[in-house]
């Protein structure tokens, strides 16, 4: 899971924005600083390190070893999405990764191992066979991902339909009208 580029940020409704750029952090290089203005900063845990981004710029993305993740304390802004949300990320699965047996988790609004009514509140997750939004919605989906290729992965839920986009093309949609029940658990990046 890797950080986004330098596009202009939207000003309305932005909950968090992580560039994962070591040079911009300036303070603690084990902290993922939120650029949204909401101070949803996260602590890097375990096997997370800086790597080159899709442009080859060193220390401008994060590499996750399969056990590492970023943990962001809950906040009112992270608890706010209840009917709709979107998440986007640039991602590359390293050659040799066991993607087809592992979860590919972008974000998960919970750190509990057992799912419940409000855990997770929301997540962007899938494997080689499924896509998931929350406890109630996990559906079959085979993402067309290859190793060592950068993809722009976008996930949207508007209260009626879940949509997945790869490089600007819609590759999946599923009708769903469930709510995202708020919780005070942390947001985890790279772990479910």
C-alpha cells in the first residue's frame, strides 16, 4: 500500500490524506502525518518502511511486509462516514508476494479480531476472490492485478452502490444500502 501523488486536495469532506513521504514528515519518521488538516496522524507499527514511489522518488511511499501497518487513533472525523465514503491509493504488489492467499487491506476502521455490528465501521479490503465494505458486505470479486505494476485503486460507496476502479476504469459495482455504524476503534492502514 503506497501513498498518493501531489494532486490538489479537495477542501470539502476530506477526512485524511497521507503522502507517506519521509522528507515531508520532518519530525518523527515513524509517524504517517495526515495532510488533511484533521490531525489524523498514525504510528507505523512493525514491518513498514519507506520506499520509492511510482515516479522512482526515494522515501515517498510505504512498503508493508505483510505484518506491518499504520495505526491511527479514532477521531470525530474518522467516525463521521456513516452513509458514504471514498478511498484512493496508489498500490503495487511486489513480485513474490503471496497475494492470492492473503488479504489486501487498504484501510480498516477497527482493530478487533472479531466482527460485530459496528466493527469494522468501514474497510477497503479484498483478496484475489473478494471485496469487502463492512461486516455485512463481502462479495466475490477477482481484481485484475499483476505483480510489480502500479495501479490507482479507488473505492467508493455512495449509500446505494459500492464501486471499485482501477486506473480510472470501473471494474466492479454492487448494490448495497447498509449504514456504516460508527465506532471509537482506530483506523488501521495495511491491516484488518
